[in-house]
C-alpha cells in the first residue's frame, strides 16, 4: 500500500519560514519524481516544485529564490523549505510521487495546510 504522509504545515507570519516533509512508503522512492503542489481556495492546483530521481529541480516562478525542494532517498522523504513566506503562499500543499514507465504511476498525499497571515 502506497502512503505519502505530509507534515510541517501551520500558521506563520509574513516573512517567516516553514519546512514541509513528505514521508513515502510502498514505492521505490528513489525512482520517482517527487513534487509539491498547492491549491488555494477557488484556484486550480499548481505545481510548486519538483525534484527528479537524479536530483534536478524546477520551481514555479513565484517561489524561485524563496523555496527549496530536496530529497533524502535513504529516508524516503522529500522536503520543501519555504522562506520569506507571503500571504499568497497560503494554500493546502500536497506531496506527489510520479513515475512514467509503460504505465503512469501517480500518488498523492492528503495535504497539509499552510497559512501565512499576520
């Protein structure tokens, strides 16, 4: 059974920091592209950051220079370090594991709320 369990969300003031974690089980973690998505109320889910099995990363423009995605294959865990948080970063953040072979394997966590407010 595949499980992605996020943690680390919460309430933070503008300019503050949070680190999200996503612990994966039931998959060959090191072979998966791991991503963080977010969905704000009334908006579509968007890709925030992703890290490939080789360690390559990409970010949505709005978080470049503020967020850092990383992975620890020994711990089957992916992280999202979020600095200089803004109110517009408020959303539910979801962890995603993706792998494309002859079939597509796509798994999601349950989400963790991040609220940036004074």
